[in-house]
C-alpha cells in the first residue's frame, strides 16, 4: 500500500491543528508542506502524521504535531526574527521555524541526532539554519540576543542563560516540571521584568546539561 503523504498532511492540519484553534497561516502552510514522515525512523513512517509524539533514535522523541504548532504560535514569530531552538532532535520543529523566520539557530546535545537532522534539512533545501552540537542550556551566546527561544525538552527550572539571551520583547517557550509532567510556559521579557504564562500540561524527554537535569 502506498500512502499519499500530501493527503495525510492536509488531514493532520485540519483535524489536529486547525480544530484546536491554531490560526497562523504561516504555521499551517509550513505543516502542510514539510514531509514529517522523513523525520521519523522508517518503521514509524506510517504513523508520521498521527496525533502523537513518536520515538526517534537515541531514546528521544519527535513532538506531537499539535505541540509543535502550539509552541511555534506562542513564539509570535515575525519574518525578521532570529530564533534559537534547544533540542534539534529530528529537525522537524527546526524546519517549521525555518519556514517562518529569517534565521534559526539550533543546538542539540547528541551528535548522532544532529548529524541526521542537518543532513535531512540540507537535502530539503533549508539555508537559514545554523546548527551546533553542544549543551543548549547555555544558549548560544555568540548570536544573542534572540527574539524567540524554544526549548523542546523538559527542564527542571528556567535556565538562566536563556533568559539572559532574550531580547527585550523576546519570547521563551519551555516545558518546566518533573520527569513525568511539565507545564508548558511562555516567558516574555519586558523592560520591567519577565512575564510568565502557563499554556498546558505536557510530557517531554528530559533537558540534560548544566542548567538542566544533571544525569
Ligand atoms: N524538536 C525535536 C524534539 C526532540 S526531543 C523534535 O520534534 O524532533 C528533545 C531533544 O533535546 C533530544 O534530541 C535531546 O537530545 C535534546 N536535548 C536534551 N538536552 C539537551 C541540551 N542540554 N542541549 C541540547 N539538546 C538537548
């Protein structure tokens, strides 16, 4: 049986994204366009457009499509924005960001994942993504300040370097909590301090590193 991935994507966007209230046209267009099935291991390809996260290599996961859409929408991205992503993983969220804004900086701890993600993103033609293998809880100081920062792994607390690298008016979206459940938070930097909103409860793989889980 061959799968019509174009139809699968149309259905995913209609039944998982739009019905749940995501209205941003650029996000919708990006998710209709990006071949999500190429970002998952072969044996999971038939499930690539299902309403759930899926396993990728190295015991990590590719986020559920709706969570990708919600986090991206919460970043309130403009076309000239510079965005930092922590936790490249499969590279799917990276591609969504690259469709929407000028420059995407992405950091991944595990070389094996970064290698396949950058290979695929290059093959798909993305030229506005800069990637490095490192501990993303330290941010990427050389390219600060960022208009938006997205963390796609669960943190025990807000990593201080990420707050410091946020531009005035900048948005940080990050799951914070314990290993079983986190609250997806949106932080906005204003002249008078950091403002925090809770979006929903979620479950991400752990954010490792110096300002993450230590083991
Ligand atoms: N957005 C990705 C999510 C991958 S899962 C996707 O949808 O495919 C989270 C990723 O965060 C994993 O790849 C994990 O290796 C990575 N990660 C965990 N701690 C990290 C850290 N300190 N710095 C960078 N990446 C980290």
